[in-house]
C-alpha cells in the first residue's frame, strides 16, 4: 500500500504549496471566459483510486487566495466501474485553516475505502463524475509491462559534494513499439514525487540503463531561499530511495508531456493551452490515469 499511504500527504502538500506560493492577489488579463472543471484522477496497481475535482476561474476575474482555497469541489457523485461492477467513491475533506493561515476553505478528494476496488494490470477502469447537472466520463487501463531488474547508485560527480549520488536502474522494454512510462521517486519519509516521463522509441525491445533523478515539489524549489541547486535531482549518502516505473497508456503520456510543455511555455490550462485531456464532457480538462507499477528500493550507505 506504499502509493496509497503517501498519496494523500503528497496531494495535501501540493495544495498547501499552491496557497503558500500566492502572497498577493493574481491579476490576469486574458480573454478566456468559460468556467472550466479540472478532473485529476488515478488508479495505481495494488491501490484504490483517487479523484480530485477543481474549478478554473475566468481570466477576467481577480483571483484571490480565498478563491484558490475554495477551488476544490464537493458534492460530486464519483463512480468507477470495472468488470461490470460499479463503486461509488467516498468524499473526504480537510479544513485548510487548520494547516495554513493563508485563506480558508476545504481540500476535497474522493477515495474508495472498502478494499474491493484495487488496480490490476490488464483491466480497464471507467470513471463517471456527476456534478451540478453535468456528467464527465473517461477510461483508464493498466498496461502489462516487463520487469525493472536492478538498482544501484554511483557518485554524482559534483565537485566538493562527495555526499551526493545518482541512482541508476537496469530494465527492459517489451518488443512491441508504443510503451510509455512515468517515473516516481521517494526519499526517506518524504512524499512520492513525479520524476519524469519517457516512451520506448529509442529503447524498443531492448535492455537499458537509466539515471533516475530525484523528484521533488516545484513549490519548495521556487519558494525556498536556501534551495540547494547543486543537489537538485540527486540523492545523498544515507538515503533510502524508492523508485517506481509506471507503465501508462498513450493518452496519459500525452497529457503529462503536453502539460509539462505548457507549464514551461505560459502556464497550464491557459487560453492558448495545448494540454491533451482524456476527460469527456462540457468545459472539462484533466486526466484519469492508470499506472501499472514496477518498484524497487535501495539503501545508500553513509
């Protein structure tokens, strides 16, 4: 249950980080006027699903911290169907005033707690969200994948920083072109963070070695005056490192790749966005994703 145990903490950190990063009102003078719903959902292998539903404000609106704090939407009916059996997810909420002084409101998420709905390779999971008279749908599939064979560490090669190391992984790719991967890492007791995506165009059917860079929160990197730039992407001697290679479908890969591109070229979900959503419905963006997992852990000696 590793992914599920740390997923809620990671989501909360992301949410609070967004609020903390906003020290003043944000004024945007763009032409986009439609109210949008963003659905962010996932189901990991061996884990139950998680769904977040947020609203995006019109760009003419002067966005305040209270707006951001109340962006998460409640009172939705969220259903996941697999093998002709449907499961309604449970809404949970956390009062943001208990964990931050910046604004009030609630962080809202939808989970499945019965233990009967768990991600399995080779299965499709169909999502339905009913909210304020609208219905949104999507499907996620957990692909089969080959093993992630071995993991080791090497010196990072940063002058004067002998404590820094890089983590390496040996793995293999199936001999069918069209496999897509997303890497996650966790250091010690920190949350699990995204650490990049790639496809198999250059490695189709091959054994390969890759360097796994340490994922981290962008909010920490952007808002910490003491951020250690030299250590970015590396681990340290004494760390316990968890690495997961998730196999994903093409639509999930395209969502993450276009989102990352858009974030670096003007902002996600902006008026000129090219983010590829896999959610069906009116005025909706986002991704419902399935992740089949190959996992490994390494303890780096002092």
